[in-house]
């Protein structure tokens, strides 16, 4: 028996949920690509392992970096690899539910479903990420009340207001936690003349990055390469400095939440003061972000229990109760 699958193909992380089993795959959305032949050799942790230990023409690629499918061919190979790892074969063809950004174009929609079908899925349905997140967070999406989710991912941030099983207001920006890493990198380069890698910048973000002053702030020691001498050099960064460095992408996220609130019908806006907003996505774990959004909007903000898994768990619920929840799929309503 084929086990139906739910997939969250994120710009930073890819998760797969199998019916009756739960999350069976959780890996970075990275592939190892042979530049000479165009072959996709590995994905996730395995791809990271290959880089640096293999000839130079094998490179690491994040195919969904900007939150959109830039290269259909590579995305298709990635989906095929994923389904293969989840046990899909010629004799085992499950139905697949794929979470996609609400702002996806018609062309991208067709590209994703087509890719999944060609990769062996018996059927492929799309589910809007904010809807999946709301289901995953256990919100009362079918009721005539305001349910607001803010999903801050690697490459995108989406805020959606959901009521009666539909998206009432939506704001999506192609700014996410990757942009915070990039801002930290360029700050250190500019202020200290030191080059640090993407992953070092991410470590700094997780360790001392914040959107609002938090208690017990500590400084961080950062090692990089001096741009002038080419030699290793160490500097000490303070949380205030990092806050300043990342203010631009953080402000963009906060502003898009405010813009979404501006689209909300008055009755639902009133609900929110009581029900609050729900923050999901790895980027939502940035220290002080919930507090910062709450302060600027005067609406309580709650970080969900499992920010990184919330979307795939919501899609997983749809897979568990397929016939009951299939009305939530994107094609079903249009
Ligand atoms: N504790 C933390 N503090 C700050 N950022 C974090 C933390 N943990 C993870 N992140 C960041 O969260 C991001 C990944 O989040 P997530 O997995 O939700 O993105 P995604 O779903 O793949 O992206 P998208 O939804 O944009 O397609 C990474 O950029 C990572 O650095
Ligand atoms: Mg996501």
C-alpha cells in the first residue's frame, strides 16, 4: 500500500510527512549538482557532505533560494529524489500534497504538480503554506473568526488572515532569514574588514541575533579572514551591533505584517486583539521578533510550539484526513 505524502519544499528546509508515520525526512533544501552534466547527485545532508570532498565541478545549489522555482528541471529532479527517498517507485505510487507559497503563479503551480506526477506520484495537490501552517498550529480555520499566521522562512515571509477556510488577506515578501544572514555578513565586512561565510553568519544570528532587546545579552566572538592581510582575525560582536546590522530585513518583515493587518475587514481586525497572531517558520525563532511585532501592532503574537515543522504537520493532517480536508487544496476552490 502506498503511503500518501505531504511535502514542505521550503527555500531553507525540506520536510516530508508520511501518512500514519509522521515526519520521515527533514533536511536542508540543498542539492549537489554536477555542473558538467547537470546531474543531481544528492540532496540534503548528503549533498553538504559531498561539497569540498569532491572535484570542483560538483557544486552545492539551493534550487528554491528566492522562494520560487527558478529552474524547473532541477526542481523536478529534486522532487524525484525526495519521492525516491520516501519509498516511491513504479509499484508504489502515493498521492502527494505539496505546500507552496500563496503568491505562486499559475505557471509555477503547474510546474510543481507536473514535476511530482512525473516523479511517480499518483496524484499531486497543492496546499497554500499559510493554510497548512494554520492547520498545523491547530487554529479554528473553518470558523468565521480571524486566524492570522505569520510565516518567516528562509527566503520568504508570508502573513495571511484566514477565516471560514479561506485566505481573506495576504502579504508576501521575498525577504526572510537568509537575508538576515546576508546582512550580518556585509556588516562584518564593512565595519571590520573581515570576510565570514554564510554559515558563520547564520550561527551569529541564532546565537546573538535579535529584533528587540532581550534579557541576558551576551557578546559573540567571530573568526573570519582579514580582507587586507588574508590572515585569520577575531572580532567581538555585541547584540546591539547585530540588531542594527539586521534592521533592514527585520523591518521589511514587520512592515509586511502591518500591511496585511491593513487589509483586514474591521470585524476580523477586532477578533485579532483577542485571539492574537501566530508566528511560524524558522525565521520566527529570531529572539525578540514576536515581541517586536506585538509592540508595533498592539496585537499579541505567539510563537507556535514547533515553528520549523508546523507547515508540514498541517499538510500531514490533510493527508491523514484526505477526503475530509481535500477542500483545502488549491485547485479545489478555483
Ligand atoms: N533559533 C533560530 N533563530 C533565528 N533563526 C533561525 C533559528 N532557527 C532557524 N532559523 C532560521 O530559519 C530559517 C529556516 O526556516 P524554515 O525552515 O521555516 O524556512 P523554509 O520553510 O525552508 O523557507 P520558506 O518558507 O521561505 O520557503 C533559516 O534561515 C534558519 O537560519
Ligand atoms: Mg516555509
